[in-house]
C-alpha cells in the first residue's frame, strides 16, 4: 500500500479536475466570443 496515494476517492478527484477544466474552458470561450 502506498501512503502517498490514498485509495479513498481517486475517481472523485479526476471528476473534479475535469469539471473545473470544462468550466474554465466555457468561461474563457464565453469571455472571448461574448465579451468582445
């Protein structure tokens, strides 16, 4: 068992990172295309 990798919620962290990435991408697209 590797203590550096807690096996609690590895998939949840991936989903969180992906969700944040999608939100940032949508915000940037809306800013560039809608703001200007």
